[in-house]
């Protein structure tokens, strides 16, 4: 088993490395000169040259890549073309703010999604199941900003005006000091992510409940509660962990729209600003950050899959 | 034994007028009644779709999703009607006084639970013994009963660490753990090798007789019935058409369907023929018209007419050797059976001959010319002359193509025929396999398994091959359909004079299909010769073992 | 070794996939939903001159006034005009991106499944790399470098769909490829491209149609999202996503500028998802009865 996990670990590292190349190569396609972009049109040739030297723009491509890659490991993400400051300083607080959003959304949507999905599977074909599948089908179809705007319309502008529609923390204070401002962004994320977890949990549970070993457990006279807890649920964990991983990774990207919509000061908002300003260093850093979240989360899901499967665990197969 | 005789009359379970319907109201079990007695085994025999499993599960008060009980009772020895009980009441009986052995243990054992805990679960749920200690002792005991090791290390194994036969024994141990009054066994030996099957059957027989359990044995295999059952009930389309002591039903059948079924069962001795064409016995070695005169093939005969020659065929996947050097010759118009159990390498060998598997070493030659390994490397002419029929007709025909489109592929690829000629040849081939011309525009989904296999054979015939390789072509079919396919192949062989390699695991077919028999074991031919010689005077211990374990009517 | 004969005997040809789909109520609702919005998007631009009298970029008065049917937008343009003119590009771009993704993904998935070995691992590892960047982030990276232009959006959405479609195609095709009729075609030396096209492709249409519906829904959502972020369609184009971006500051004051496009996008994606779900159910029952 450790061998299998190490293999997955190595694969994850390779994927991240290739992503970093891809992200870095993107800079080459950019027309114009980053130094010029930072200093503006009026900059003197001397100052431009000095900045180029400082940003290692004169080095060969491979060397610049290695330098950039090395920087990622020590938290040096380069210099923002738009602000002229260091990317790391720009993102510091925002990463924490985004994490708050993601963790809150995940801690609500995962358990609720698993519960509703299992409930739906166990009551297959009944009214509760129809309601759950119907609602999640509709929610899964809606783009995130549509859900967000619907919530804003409902709770903060037109129908009820009970919740703030934008995040406005005074400078120096943290977003989580104003919990009421977090409600709508978190709710939006929950409603976006949960339908997938519900649907996957339902499908997986139904598949497991129809399996030969669940039928056998029932024919052995095992009480229904024990059938579900001991024979069905353990087999649903691995596939659901995969979906949860994909959804968590999706959260890492999905917060872009939600943060923009609610003017939430996180990395998503920063990413949109950076793209608007064509601030490549910031976009690169964020892309790498999000890719890293994705890869790590998927690695966890794979490990859950390995640990819950005795065949893989004992090396019986492959 | 004398004490058992008294018990034999004791009724353990009585199913009366059982009716089961689908949720849409279509009745699929019509008034089925039978009685299970202590220490005796009733075999419920039927072909696929006859409703035998549904009837078996009804004895446990269990109906699969989409099915519902619409009438009849299942009464136990104390007079309670199982089907009138609540869910909880039925649950208390399942696995306790009535237990079930599933058909496929690989699917029915929980892959994420150790086998010991799966058996312990039954004991715990039903509260066996006074203490955990008592239950542990029973676990060890029941494992011994079914002939498995009972040490703790073995109990801690996962299902995937066991062979198919061992998994089935665990299934039986689980069913037997609580000392049930009634055991329902659903095809418990299907998919097992003959030798393993014999051992499992022996175990079941022992448990039922020594512990006076009432057994219901569900099967499609009449030969197995004669080995295990005291009584037989024959099912057809949701009804029991004949019921009685097994001697009587098997040897003096009253119902036409039972007779048809029994007639279709191949038997090792070749006493009866299973189709229109006589069985290949010492007296009737029908090969082809021109060779009908020579009663027996000698090695010299084969060599002089050798058409296909396989020499030192070897193949391994990594360190796992599948074929360890296979040599044989096949004469013109001759039929050779390649017999082997799962893992013997028989299908691999067949595929190498047909060029479907190109990673072998050694040589396959046709009429003196050594063939290239892969079909794509062989010439069109060589491809025509060796044809291959696959095991499962469900899989070998593209469901999205009409039968005509599938059958004409070999002709199309040879490129020498016009569309009209192709159609004519396809119709001719369909006629040869006794399919009406209307089948040309149907799709596989509209055909029965037997019809599909005929269509697949037609595809192999359109190019008038000299060698037909048949890979387990009947093993996915019901026994009556198997008989008709065997019959068809024999007729075709007689008519066209083509040679045939018939690959199978079923030794009982030997005298019905081939003059020569090669026994394959662990990638080697361990016994080869005229069928009668090998069956009557086996040279290798493996062949002898097979012959002792094969169930016969 | 289970016997299969009589079980299949009673099965007539399953009714066509299309009929199975239409038979479901949710499919008909879905078709109605998408039909209405597609109609609005396609016919809308033609109706402008005599329905509202304004073009979608013409200034008709002051911003956020209740003039006309639904009022004016942030720059004083007629909201109804912009709404009627704003759906077609979204639909066309989404369709193009989906088509591109389906083409790339299906080809890559089938090749990976059929050829196996090295090509398979190269394609699948490439997939893993592309999948490591969420679709939107990938799109934003491309837009940073290449600028917010239509072809960039279509290309990048299409390319990011491809690995997801390839995965589904590969697993569906792998199941088909183990079937013996593929062996049979190989035995008769049928060219490989023909095997893929005639033996594999027709047998995976079910999952592919589900993918098509799913990816269309996601394409619409992704392209609308980019416009909403101000990084897709650029002003002064009339576009539903962009309209929401431009008018959301006045959600309380003049809500139609936001509500109309939001409703349209919602009905469209819910409709296409309902159809997709119906297709999935229909193709699942076809599989079962096989």
C-alpha cells in the first residue's frame, strides 16, 4: 500500500510540474514587455533595463523558468506588473479570506450532500427522492452567478432586505469579523456544489444497494440498519470521495465568480482584477495555487480510495 | 441411516400455490408448489428465465426489486406462513432457520469484510450460543465442516484472496453456520471446474444428510441433479411441469419438456445422440463423406492428410506462462476437441491459431505454409481458410449492425464481390445455419442467444473455410440450444468437409462432436488421441481425475 | 457461465433512443424551455426594428429610467432591445465550444481506449494536466495572454471540455472494445479507423449524447460567466452575461436589466440539463435491456 500511495504522490508532483511549465509558457505568448508594463510608457531606457535585470528578463528562457519555479517553493511569486509590489504580499490576506469561504462551504455541503444523497437512494422512487433529485437537477444546471443573483434578489434587495449583498470590511479588519456578510457567498457556493454530491451519492448508494453482497446480507437476516452501515456505506465512500475532491477543486475555481459577485476580498477577486489588468505574474501565481489545491485534494481522494479498498490495500490486484 | 429415515418424512417447508408478478402486474411465477423434507434435497431444474431463482428466494420471503408476491404461502415446519410475517419476522428467519447459498460468491461476499467476520455476522445477528466464545468455536467448526482451514489467519482473509471454490465454500459455511432447517442453494457450482464442483457437491451432500437439513437445489444442469437430488421439480416459464423422485423423473420422464431437456444433455458415454446426427462413437466415427470409410484415425492417417499443424506453441504474459509448448496436427475434415478447465490456456491457444493473439512463439501452419502470427499480417486467403467462432454470441455481434451487415464483413474485406454477390452469399450462409432469410435485416437485440450464435457461425461460414475454430461456442447457451448448435456444427462438417477445432471445458460433449480429443492442462497437452481411447484409457492422471469427477445422468 | 438463451428471446427491438427520450415528461419540459430561449435568441435580433424601434447599442435616454417596456440600462440603452439581441452570440459560441470539445475529446478518448499502451498513457496524463486547472481559471489564463476575444473563449472552453469528454469516451469505449465483435473485425483485418467509426462509435452514442448535453449546459454557463466577469464579450456588444455585469449595481432601482438575462440563462441551462438527464435515463434503460 505505501508503494501505491508513493506512486500517486509522484504522479501528482509530475502533474504540478507540467502545469507549471504550461503556465509559464503562457507568458511567452504575451505581446509586449513586462518591464514596460510595470513602469509605463514614460519610463527611461535605463530604468527599463534595470528592472529587466532585476526580473531576470534577460536570462535564457529555461533559466527564467527555473528561477520562477524555485521562487514558488520559497513563497516568492514575483512582482505584480499592475501594482509594482510583490505578488506574495498582495495575496497574503486574500488567501486566508478565500479559505474561510471554501472551508465554510465545504463543511456545510459535504455532510449535507452525503446525507441527502443517501436518504434519496434509500427512499428511491418516493416523494422525498423525487424532490431531492428534482431540486438538485435544477440547481446543478444553474451557473453560479445566476444562483448568487437569485439569492441577492431574494435576501438583500427586492424581496427581503435582511442580508448584505456585498462584502465591505473596513481596511485592517478581517472578513470573518462580519459573519453576516459571509452568509450569502457561502450559501451560493453550497448551492452550487451540493447538487453534484447529492447526485453522486445517490447513484453510488443505489448501485451498492443493488449489489450481490447487500442482497446476501439481507438474505442472511442482517437488520436493515446494519446492512446500510456495514455493507453498503463503506463501498460508497471511495467514489463519493472522488466527487467531493472534484467539487472541492471546483470550489477553488468557483470562488472566482462568487467573490466577484459579492465583491469579496479573496483570491478570486484578485484573479479577475489581474486578468483585467493583464497582470501576468499574479495570474500565474494564482493558477499555480489553484492547481496545487486541485492536485492535493485529488491525492487525498485517491488515498481514501486505496485505504477503503482491501484489494488495493493488500496488493491483491495490480 | 435408520434414524434419518424417520426424519425424512418430516416436512420442513411447504410452498403452496406461489404466485409472483412484476410491478407492472405480469405474473412470472404461476402457482408453484413444492415440499422440502428434512435430510432430503429437492432439485429445482429449469433453463434461464424459468423463474427458478425467484421461486427459491420466495422460500426466504425475499423478492427482488420490481417483483412482488401476489399469492400463495410458504409454510414452515411449525405451521407459520413465512409470507404473512412482517419484515422483521422474516429477517429473523433468514440466515437462521432458512439460509441461502448464492450463485456467484465473488459477487455475494462483501469484498470489504474479512470472511471470518462475514460468517460471525450471521451468528451474532441471530444470537448463536451464549457468548462470543461459543460463536468463535462455531465459526471454526463450520469452516471445518465445509472443508476449509479454520485457523485465525484464514478467518482474517479477504474474499479476493480466495479461489472461486473456496469462496463458494465460505458461502456454504455462512448458510450452514446457524444450523438451518432449510437451505436454498442457487446454482452453487456453476462456474466452478469439474473437480472443484465435485468436492463442493460432496460437501453439500454431507451437510444435508448428516445434519438432516432440507435442501432446495436450484440448477440448470441435469447431470448435477442426478448426483445430489432425491427429488426433482422441472420448471418451464414459471410453472412446475413435472415433479417426482429423481430416478423417476430422470429415467422415465412424463412431460414432453423434461424429455426434450434430457435428450439435449450430452453424455460422456455417447449413449444417445443429442441431435439428428449420430454421436461420434467407436461405432460411428462420422467425419466427412470421403472419410466415412475409415473407422478409426491413426497417427499416420492424420499426418498424411494434415491440414493444420501447430508446433511448440508458447506464450507467456510476463512471468506467467499460459502456453508451455503445444503440438498437434489436424487432418482435413477432422474434428479435434481441445478440452481444458479455466486457466488451462485453451482459449489462448485457439486465438493464436486464428491469429487473434499474435504474441506467441512456435508455429501455426496451414497446408504446409507457416502462418504469420497476427491476422493483419496473414494474407486474405489465409484469413479465409481459418475461421473462428466466439464464445458469447451476445458479445460477438455488433448490436448496432444488422445480421446481414455483420455476416458480410469477411466478404467485404476480401473485396472481390459485388454488393449483390455478397447478399446472395450471406443468404446462403444464413440458410446453412438454418436461419430464415428475414434475419438478414434484424439486429442482434431481436434474436435469441441460439439464433445469435447461428448468425455468428454464418459469418464464419461465408468464406467457406477449411478450418473452423469454435471457442466454447455453447457454454453460454441453455442445454437444449447447445444440443441444436452441436447438431448444426456436426451437420455442417459432414456437408462441407471442413476441419474443426472445438474448444470446450465440457468433457461430456467429447463423443458428440469430435473424433480426437486433446486434454489441455496448465498450458500443455497432457493426453491426446482418438476420443474413445482417451476416454476409455486415459494416460495422464489429470484426465483420469477429470473423468472420475464429471457428473453423469 | 450463466445461461442467456430464453432470457433474450422475449425481447423485441428496444424502441429508439429518441422515442424513449420524448416519452419522458421532463424531456418535454426541457425541450420547451430550451426551445423558447433559442427562439428568443434567434428571432429576437430580427424583431428589433419593429418591436422596440431601437438597436441594441443605441442610446435612448438617461440611464436606469423606466422608459420603454423594461426601462433603460446603465448607459441609457433600451433593455428589451439589448435582451433580444444578446442571446445569439452566447448560443453560437457555446455550440462551437461544445462541438470543438466533443470532437477533440471523442477522438482522444476512442484512440486512448483502442490503442492502449503508450498512446493511452500519454493522452490520459495530458488529460490529468489539463484537468488540474479549473475550467474558469484556464480560461482566465488564456484571456490574460490572448485578450478577451470571441475565438479565444470558444477555443479555451472547447479545449478544457476535451479532457472531461475524453475520460467519459475512453471508459465507454473501453467497455465496447473488450467485446468480441471488435475481435471479429480485427480478425477480418478491417482497417482500424473503420473499427473505431463503425464498431465503437455507434455503441457509445448514449454516453456521448449525455456528454453533449452536459457540456452544452456548461459551455453556456462558462461563457455567460466570463461575460459576467467582464472578460468575455466586450462592450458595447449586447450580451446577456455582460448585461448582468453592467446593470447589477441598479438591481433595486431597475431590476429588469438583470432579471431578464438571468431568467433567460436559467431557463436555458435548466432546460438543457433536463433534456440531458432524460437522455441519460433513456440510454441507461437501453443498456439494461441489452
